[in-house]
C-alpha cells in the first residue's frame, strides 16, 4: 500500500515569497496570558491554615472546639453551619511562663 503525497508539498517556484515574514507574523500574534496552576484548591488551603493555626494555638495552651470536629458543627440542611470560633487561652498563664 502506498500513500499518495502528491500536492502536499510547498510551491516549488524559487521566486515565491511569503506575504509577511515569519518573524513579523509571530510579533502580530497576541501575547499569551499564563495562569499558574496550584496543587491545592482555595478551600484546601483555607482548611490547612486553620489546622496549622489550631496546632500552634494548642502549643500555646489555648483550647476550643476544633474546626475538624464535625460532630460539633452538625446542623439541619435548612440551617447555616454554626460559626467557627477561634481558640482562647484556658488559663491565665502562658506556656513560656510555665516553663520558667
């Protein structure tokens, strides 16, 4: 079986010139806008920040209801999700004061 390639080549006229040079055609193209791709979604990043802050708060002796304790945030479908409250210090002393 042969492939017919007749008519697939460029014109063979040695005097043939493109109407506009390649470099000019490339300059006329619109500039591409590149949007960086991230590994994590915005929601994932938000939850990761909450988790990191909760861990740091726990190290400082703060206590509260974890954002990831889903039992505390149960609600009916028609009701809004209960608000997340930042952790608070449970005692009057800070961790660095207790270590001294």
